[in-house]
C-alpha cells in the first residue's frame, strides 16, 4: 500500500540544511513519499541558472543518523533536472520548492531560485509549486503549514494545466489576521533600489546592491498587494515570456525594415 | 553636436573580452556613443541571476592602449543595473546585449544571461535587445552586422513599448540563404537532455548535463523554427510570467479550498 502513495520531490534555494525545507518535509510526508534533492549551499537570487560547463556533484546528506536527502553542488533548477532525469526512480506526482525565507513577489519572481525550481519542474511536465514565507519566522505559525498542505493536496488531486507552476507566498501573520487564499497576478513595478559605491584598501571600486525592495502597486489582484493585505497569494506562472500584445503591431513595422 | 548622439549601453554574457561584443561595438558606434559594462568572466546560463550577498567589483578594462569598458564581477543583469544606477552619466537610449556565441531560443530564453540583461534593461524602462548568432562564426558575415544595425536603428527611432525587450537570433548562413526578419514567439517545447553519471577517483558521484538541445517545434512563427528556416528571429519579450489563462478557472477552485 505504502508504495502507491504519491512521490513528492522537495527542493529549495536556501540550501538542504535550511529550516524551511525541514518544515516543508513535515507537510509533504503527510501527503506521500518524499525525496529531497536540493543545493548544499544557499543559492538565493540565482534565478533560472543552470550549470552547463561544470559537473554537478551530489551526495547523500544524513541528519540525526538517517538519510535526509541528496545535496547537490548545482542550482535549484539543476537539482530539479537532476532529480527528474537521474535520481528519482519514477516521475514525481509533484514538486514543491521552499519554504523560502522571505517573499518571492513581483519582479523578484524573475530572480528567485525558489520559483525557478518550480518553473523547471513545470517545463518538465510535473505539477509544481514554489512556497515562500514573507518574513523570517521560525517556527512558522501552524496555519502556514496547514495552508501549504491544503494547497498541495488540492494540486495532487486536481493537477495543474501542463507547464503551469504555482507561486505561493504566505504572510507572516498570526492566524486571526490571515484572510485565506487569493489568486493573483505577478506584480510588474520595478523596485526602488540603488548601489552603494565603496573602495577597497587598494583603491578599487566595488558596489553593494541596496535600497528598498518595495514597489508601487495598488491593484488588489497583484501578488505583492495581496500578501500585504493578509492573503496567501497564489500566482499561476507559465514560462512563456513572449509579449503577445506586440506581435501584430510590430509585425507591420518590421516589414518596412 | 557629438554629445547629442544617443548613448548606447552594451553588455553580454560571454564576458567583456568576447569577440561578439567587439563586433557589436563596431555596429553600435555607427549609431551613437557607446559604453560597455559587462562581466569580466564568461557567464553563460546564469539566467536572471543577481548578486545580493556579495559586492560587485568593477574595473576599467583597457584594450590596445585605450579604455574599452567596465568589467564587472557580476552577472549580465547585475552589469545592467550597475550601469544604469551608478556608472552611466545619463539614462541610455538603448541597451544591446550580445553578440552571443550561439542561439538563445525557446526554453533557453529562460536560462540565458544574454536575454536577461535585455530583460533587466526593459524592467528599468530602457529599450533593449538581446542579439545571438546561432552558431559560432568569427568573423560574422557582414550581413549579420548590417541586420543588427538596421534593427537597432529602428528601435532607437521608434522605441519599444515600455517593459518590452527584443530577443534577436540570427542564423549562421551566407547572405544568399537569409530570408530577412521574422517576428516570432518563444518556443515552449522542452529539450531532449539527460545527465551522464560518473564517479570521481574517491567514488563520489557527479553528473554532466548533456543531450541534444533540440525541441519538437513545427510552427513557423516559433523562434526556433524561424531560425532553422533562415530567418532572423525577433521575439518581443515581456517579464510577466503570469499564466493568465489559469486565473479564472482556478479562482473558482481555490474558493472551495
């Protein structure tokens, strides 16, 4: 009987030793058989990186005397590819990436290793979701784990349209301030950011990216706003960057070139 | 008079010393004042990575006794951010990323540092294009440079809708086999790929990503097919990953959670 439980692959970008992954594992073990394939080291803001010109190492990570998962030298997207092509004995029923320490909303979706792991799974035909908690909070409120479980159970039961991954962001609020799930779209405002210029002791320039990662969004259907308003934001993502609006208009102009 | 020529920022992911960038500079210098801000080292397949937890170094690179450009320790997206926020004296009229050694088509658009540099510029409100040559070919055929110039001139004159970047891929064909520009959409088929598993002398596992980067696409409006058919593929890209098709359908289901 046990072997027929769905196989669930977990990964993240905070690294295999992250607390968020440990909590995600607790949730996933209620739903099926769990395999972890995740980067050994923290990989935040690696975006949709893949490793082409170096080999990817993988080793079995043991915690408290028992096998915990496969730690890789690759990125989150690498880890998903490696799991699906080489490590897992069968295609998983679902891939979950997280629980990320901090939100992945708006433009940050493009920079997020957590999200790109889910997108990679979706490209490879596996239902997937990326899960992020808006602020660091360990342990997470129990309602956070309940909501992740509920959504994962729904995805396992209903599936997702081919190629679609869910980007899930939970507010770090006590249970009485949470307003439930809200389906959202990705925010598109750029962030207020800047670089601080410094000099090293030898007079060489270097820069730190800094500034507020805040965007000017007001539409309640936008991911950033939904989380600010106390909702669990669920954005369906698809890996097509084509600007369809431009296709017709520009076609005419291109012909004149 | 000279100061009023448009400022054009060039970058790439093959690194500041790449031949492709040198040819791109020749083209861009016909159109305006050129500044190069590009990674010092090759950065292929870094996707839309940004550097958050390390400083980004920048130094002035001299070639043949004259200043050539700013070499950074960052990714292509970092280099664009750094240029726009800190290095350039004014916002550029345009950002061009390339000429990449090898195509950036279909799913590879997600992994491409070349493309993400253009996307980053678009996010920051600057018209941008990523330019890739389908196969290594040095020097490029003169028609390749002519076509890049033509398109860049058109973008400088007409602009692009806010947030849109062009992903341009040129076939490595002699001039008589080229069929002109074609407006395309991003291919969505996954690639045939696999990992080769090996063991190091100490018995540790490691993997090389390998396999054919070919996709099963037949629609002539898809980027991959257009280039295979001898066209210069021009795909307008927008940085919104929302799967709009799913928004209504799933909304109903989410309410039942």
